[in-house]
């Protein structure tokens, strides 16, 4: 069925109260978004910061009375905040769609480098003779559409991975570790804090007809001590800095490192941190994102 989407611009300290107001008014779901182009790239662990101008959205049945809803919000605002300046609602009807199918129809095969294609598992590979990775990300991060994933895939395509051991730290959908296997790697260790990511990685391994023994998945606390020829980590700058000693320990002397998930402004901190263990290459850029690569000393 179609839905009525109602948006209001509020102050961040009003968010919890407005969530309760919208739910009490009959909203089926409530979400927050940036109302003034003020991105928050990497919040502190355990925090949920909101924007100075926060836009809250409530999802109602399409037959909900908008005038009655505005009256309810105005009265609730006056009661809760003791103020008369209740925000005006901006309402629109959402078309009734199968959103999963809508996303699937817009996800197309993509080429990275000279050899590698990432192909949605429900589409035919455009070049059957290429290195084709069939992917269904499920609930995990990593489809190849984000610049940081693209930077890592392009780098992997440039490497000689034949018979190499690879670690994919922060594996998400498994896209990087599985790509390495298809490009000739002998074995991949895939690590992620999210059990759903490990499930998605194993599902995509099977989807590409690779033997289960080719890849092992671990939560970080269960990852065995090992050293790989190649390590890729496409996560955020904060964890990359915090985990630098651990990541360095997982790379052999002379082994290769590729880091992404990084903004241009974070380059200096990453370079300073990892220069202790690695001889670093010139930084690669794609849009506002970067990739840092190097060789273990």
C-alpha cells in the first residue's frame, strides 16, 4: 500500500520527544536525517550524535488526516516544550514499490581494473571470460559502488595474487577477500565485528563456487595469530588508527597493505600511524576518498 511520509525540521535536543510524539500519533516508523548539509562522518563509539538542524520523518498510512496530524503536533509541541512555534509538517505520498526489487534493478555489473567484474548474482556477466565475482551483499556493506570499495578492488586487480594468503579486515559482504581468491589468491581470512557480515561472506563464497576451505571467517576477538602476504582493510579512520598494531602484526615482512574507508582530510593521521611499520606509496584518490598502500618493513 502507499504511505504518507511526514517530515519536520527540529532541534537535536527535541529528537526523543518528537519520536514519541510521532509514534503516539500513529507513525509506523521514525527516522532522522541531516537537514542542513552537516555530515557526521565518524561518531565516537557508543554515541548517536545528531545534526544542528535535524529532520525527523514519520511514516503513516496514506489515509492519515494531515490537518488532524498538524493539530496534534502543534498541541503536543506546546505541551512538551511550552512554546508556540511548532514546526510545520511537509507531507508527501510514497509510491507503493517493492523496494528490494527497485534496488536490485538499479545494481549493474561494474568493471574494476583490467580483469575484474563485480556482477549482481541475479544478472548475467557481460564478459564470461573475465574474472567475475557474483555478489549479493545481503545485510552487509560492500557492493563496489562506493569509492573506497572501488579503490580497493582496482588495487587488487593490479596485484599478482597467485598463491598468496590474504586478510580482508572488515570484510562486510566479503567482496574484497573473495575478489582476491578469484584473482588467484590461495586463501583468505575474513574478519568483521558483525556476524551478519560473516554470514554474507560465506554465502557469497558459495555463490562463486569456491571451496569452503578457501576462506575462513572470524570475529576480531577470535582471529588466530597469522601473517598474510596481503591485507586489505576498508573501514573507518578511527578503527584503522586504533587497530594499527594488530593490522601490522597480520602482515608478513615484505607483505602488502591497502587501507581505505578514508577521507582526504584523514590522510596525514593514517600515514603518520602506519609509517612505523610500512613503506607507504603515493596516496590514491577517488572523489573525496583515498586509498593508502604500502609494503611491510
